[in-house]
């Protein structure tokens, strides 16, 4: 599948079930400041998008043009999702 390029402030996301998802780049930057590690952020958002797409309710108010990735990023920014790393796990 060839990704589409959308105008505006949308950043390419990840491919999930044949759908190419886009995330608001402003939300990505804010969430990156909260989590600090991009790989961990990707894992958090990916897992949460799967949960949301399987029917779990969002933990934040959803706007009219928010995709599932935007909802997950907003949940990270607002502190609704926490990262539970094992003790002594290196955070790169």
C-alpha cells in the first residue's frame, strides 16, 4: 500500500490492518515530551489504538476529526496512560 500525503499538520503514522493512519504532528511532539523515548511512545500508541478499535472507550473527550491515534496521543499527554517499566529496565 502506498501512503497518502495529507496537507496540514498531519504526520504519517503506522500501518494497521491495511489502513494507513495519520497523527497530528503537534500531538506527537507533545506526547514525545511526556514519554521521552520514541520507541516506547510508539508501543503505547499502537497498543492503545488496538484497544480503541476493539471497542474500549476513550479516556478523553473525542473531537470531531480525531483519529484513534490522536485519541491515544491525547490520553498520553493528559496523563491518562502510564508506562510501567520493570525495575532496572534501561530507558534509552
